[in-house]
């Protein structure tokens, strides 16, 4: 069992600095030599190193400085985009409380399909999204996506029939299809694997913020008296126009990559590259590789990610769409129903960020994922067994609130997948497969609930309970498979004349010395393959984070 010594003796520190300097020199030579004889570059990071003529030494000091710059530029933009995306999708559930169902004459599964069609559109467009994310600059992609989905939401103001609402929601889904995959790509491009869970969790935590502040904003909009617009129409128009305005800010502020960013000086760009060297995943390449596509399709773990995301997204889709109606079924009026979603959002926020922090602290994701499944299991049991009458409103709300721990699961699956996949095209295709699972789940989820089943919603809650149990089994299967992949890479390293045991330093703090039980430093991953755009199968230096 290895341990991290943050402050080793001085003679070890000197030796460690010398090893870092030697490694940096070797990394530069390797980087400059890692283009093939035809001169075709493998990763855009290599071109920058070649243009500069040297690499740089990554230290705790310059790492901290550059990471802070990256966070201050990227995180506010990502948080704002995801806040608006989740808010825009949630407008349907808010509008349902303010008369949309009655005004648009929705009945049977019509309302359920308005929730599902967004994810159905995202499912169909994932192959195109995967291709575009390789070929198109990420900043421009996000700006255009935000503009188009804002227009689609604004158009819902004029929709007053099931058909017109369905068309608007369809286009909303198409234009939002690339947001989560693009965010995962941004996280892979800018952050070390140790840093990814908290960053992925931070933007996904906007689900909770939306349930808190979105509910309060909607509460205020619901009090507007207008002779022209219904309350639900005001909700659509207000959030749609804000989203359109946000797209302009994204266009000017969101960088496409560390290599082309304008907010980082040239030296800091080299630091940003060195920060990612230990990920063994590359940084950026705009070449679409069909052998990566084939590998992603044949890789068992691609389908394990798919299964994990499908299993969590079915309950997520149903509860997101029917959450306010479930609370209303406890016996609350319209405005109180909206306000009572604020604590639901607070629990989501705490669970998402708490789970991400715990996974970073433990350097393990699978135990945290299994732990996050337990409260939703308990919550579903409570809602299925507690009588739905006026004297049990409190316990019913508690059951509903502890179900809301489930959003902490999705970003950890994102980061587990993102940290275990390498190769530019394979990363995008694998993310696409994962998002397809999410979309299928979100299409199925709302259909398990119908307005006719109020107030118990027994079928939907029973299905959700079973799926949270299945999720724990899938987590264990995935961890086991990744463990055996590491064993396979150990044999490949031995065959290549390297040490079998290496340490994935992307999971440790920069500058930390990792030692074995006797105190001897453990070899870190060889850097020669870092920017060759190799997949995790092809790169024997790649270490899977199986836990």
C-alpha cells in the first residue's frame, strides 16, 4: 500500500527536484521526437512545445498559479452555462404547476413525452456531437449551442398545443445535445485526473442551485399579473432571452483550448501542458480516427459506462419531470410546491459537491458511488410506504428530500469515465456512448410516471428503487474490470522492458513523493506516450483508476 509524503527530508527533496529537472529535460526531448517521420503531429500540445523549443518544469508553485488562472476563467462560464441549461429544461416542470397542462389540454402521456423528447433528440444527435467535438473549437461550439437553445426556449412562449410544445422541446434537445459532452471534454483538456471530480461536480451541482434559485425566481415570476401572457409563458420568455444574451458572453470569454487561449501567457501554456502530461490522455487533436471509434465500440468499459449512466438516468428523468407534481400530491398549493423544491436543491448541491470532495480525498470513486445510492433507496421506500394524507406531509417531504442525493452520482460517473479513457477520438466517442445511455434513461424515466397515478406514483417509485439497487452491482462490476485492465498493462510494461508497478501521479498532488512501505520512491508513469494521441488500450503506461 503506497502513501504520500508531502514533506520528505531535505536530502530526498533535493533528489526529487533533480529527478523533476531530469524528467522535464527528457520530456522535452520525447515531445520533440514524438512526431513520426512524415511530420504529422500527434497532438496540438506537441506543436506548441516545438514552436517554443523547450518544455518546462512543473512545480507546486507554478502549478497552483496556473490552476488558479484556469479556474477563475473557466468555472464561472461553465457554471453559468449549466445553470441556464438545467433551468431551461426545468421550465417545463415549473410551467406545469402554473397551468400549462390545463391550457395546452395535455392528458395521458402527453406531458411525459414533453419531458422525454428533449433526451430523445439528444440521443439521436450524439454521433454528430462526437464528431463536432473533435473537429470544432470548444468555445465556439458552446456559444452557438447556447444561442440556438435560447431561441428554442423563447419560441415556447407562443406554443399552446401539444404539437407546438413538442416541436419546441425537440429543438431544445437538439441544441443542448453537446453541452455535457463538451463540458467533459473541457475538463479532460484542462485538468489533471486528481482535479476532475470536483470540477465536474461543481458544474453539475448547478442542478441543485437551479432547484433552489430557479424555484425562487419562478415563484416571483408566478406573481406577475399580465393581460398578455400566462404565468408559464412569462417563465419561458424570461429564461429564453437570458440564455440568448449569455451566448454572446461565451463567444468572447470561453477559450477553445490551453494552447490557443489568450488569458494564459506562453510560459503558462507550457505549464498547462505539463500539468496534463501525467494524465496520459493527450490534450487536443482535430484528427478524427476511425480506429479509435472501433476500439471504443469494442471496449467493454464503454458499455459499462453506458449501463451505469442508463441506470441512474431513468430515476433522474422521472423525478426531474414529476418532482413538483410529487410534492403537490402531498397536499400543498402551487406556490408552496415551488418553494418546497428549494430544500430539494440544497440537498442536491451538498450531495454533489460532498461526493466529489470525498472521491478526491479518498482517491476512490466506486465506494463513494455506492454510498450515494443508499439515501435514494431509503427515500423511495418511504414514499412507497408512508400514507399520503395531511398528517404525514413532513415524513413524505423527508423521503422526497433524501431521494435528491442521487444527482451526486452522475458527475462521478462522468469523471470515472473521463479519467479512464485516452485518445482524442476515443474520448469523444466514449463520452457519446455514455451520454446516449443518459439520454435513453431520461427518455424512459418520465414514461414510468403518469398524471393518472397521482398521488402515489407507485410504478415510477418502485422502478426507481430497483434501479438504485442495480446501480450498486454495476459499480462493483466496473471496478473489477478496471482492476484487471491494470493487470494487463502491467504485463505489457514488463514486455516492453519497463517496471510492472508504476504510480499514476495525476492522482497525487504536484511535488508529492510517493513511496513504498520501505520508503523508497516508486517509479512514476513514463512520459514518452503522453501526447502521442494513443488510446488507453494502446498506451501501456496508462493506469486505470479502478476504484
